[in-house]
C-alpha cells in the first residue's frame, strides 16, 4: 500500500542507509543500538572489552546487560577495535562520558578521514568544559562528528518498544543541497526500524546540552521524591529545569526550540520520572537519607549526573548563566551542603517572572518561614 504524504508536508527524500556500522561499547545502550541497527538490516559489529560478555553475545545471542532480550543472530561482537572498524561506513561511540576521549583516540588509529562518527554519551568533560562531540572532534578532527540522543531506556529499546531519538550532525552547504546524503539522514534511516524512529537535527549544541543537563535535574527530582514529595514538586523541577537547559543551550549557540524536542524535554521527562534511571535512583536514595557510599547497596555504580552536576555548573558559570537547580544538586553532591537546607533555600529564592523577557525579580515574602518549614520536612 502506498502512503500519500500529509497535505502541506514536504515530500520525503530517499536517504540511503549505511551498509555496515561499528558500535564501540558493549554495555546496555551500545548493545541496544547495535540490536537496532542489526534489526534494520545493517551489518553491525559490536566492540567491547569484556571477553565473557562478547562470548555470550556470539554464542548465546544474549547479554547480561539486556536481560530477557534475544539478540539478532547477525550481530557479531569483537574485542579487536580494528576488526570492528574495518569496512565500516559509520561508527557509534557508546561508552561512559569519562571514556569518550580515550576511546576516540583509539578509533583515530583505524578510521579513514571522512568517516561519520556519532557519540552516544551524554555529558561535559570536567577538565575542559567540552561537550562529548567536541572531545571526539579533538581526537578525530578529520571525521564528521555528531551524536544520537533522546528518551531511551536501553532494555525497552532492545525489546522493541516504540522509541524515538534524535540524530544530530552539523550540516554543511553540501548537506543542505542534498540532505538525503548527509551523515545525519543516513544514520537516521540506518537506525529506523518498525519500532525505533529517528529524527534529524543540525543543532548539535542544544541536543548535547539537553543530554547533559537532564541527568542533573533527574537527581534533583529523585532527591525530592525520596524526601516524600510527589507530582507537583517533580513537575515544577522538570519545568524550571527545562528553562535552565534552554538558557544554557542558547548561551552556547544552540536553539531553545531544539530543547523542546526529544533530546531535551523528551529525555528530561523520561529520566525524571522513573527509578530505572540511575540518576533518579541516586537522588531518591539520597533523599531517603542514605549516605552516598551506601547507595546502590554500596556498589560502584556510575551515575553520569553526579559528575555532570559539577561540569554543567562550571560551564554555566563560565558563560554567565544562572542554573539554581543544578547548583543546588552540585552543592549537595560535591560541596557538603545539607539536602534539606539546600532545597529549602532553592524554594525560598526571590520571586521571578517566568517569561525571561520581563526580567523581573521580587523579594520572597516568606523566605525565613519557607526555609525553616521545608528544611524540617525534608530532614
């Protein structure tokens, strides 16, 4: 059956998927993306470091990172990065943010100039204030660098739940003349299946800022949920957190509109609404009064928002952007602030206008009472 375009909508281009893609990182999200590519008919090689996990993928079509998921038989896992990249038409770097630079440096040894590479880690490098694609670009400057971001839990993606994400790359003049040949379009159609839907963006900065900031806001939501507050509180934090995200993205050259999309409000609402998110879960445990060392039963779980609380606010300070929610999370996680006192002070700040154009601020009429009451309730 032929589907006619919606009246007034642009006619679709026919973008050509990549024939072979390397996915570098065999954790939960890397494997979920590799599964998606393989199901879309793309020849996919998944690189990882753990030989036991790689053997399980190849021998049993399963992985401990995605319980209950049967992996496509066509998906092959390898420990040799050169072998994963040989013949690839594009690559995805899917490792924790702190490992992006070292992995990109390894990739640079094997990839030809011009190979599109998408970074699928979310965060800001603490030492430099660089976004993850900027980190990769320093190591892989002769390759087009983009990212994949959006509201995506790995297991749900791999199970085939309807899922959407954004593929963002800078668009050159040639890309605008022939968008169907752009790296963003070709990777988007490579990832698209009956259940996974990819969108295209040229606003790399705003897409990445959304991915970094949402983790910090999710910790804030978790803290207040753990302290016993409910939907009103979380909705307020999500909404005002979105404004912080928009303001920082705009200050860095991104578009506020982008932050209202999948990589911004979409990812923010998902991460702030489910304990499946490690960021939300960490916040909940801290809000319930657990010490950081006791969270996750004392296991050394990597929580991206914990690191990003510092790097996001460092970046915001450097460009003169106020991010009070992120600053509150930073104060609690890194500066020894009391959780109750810090959130009470956040709520008792001066009254502001919501439209930024009004540029108004008034004294809070009950600052002392608000601080005392909330601090007592949270403690």
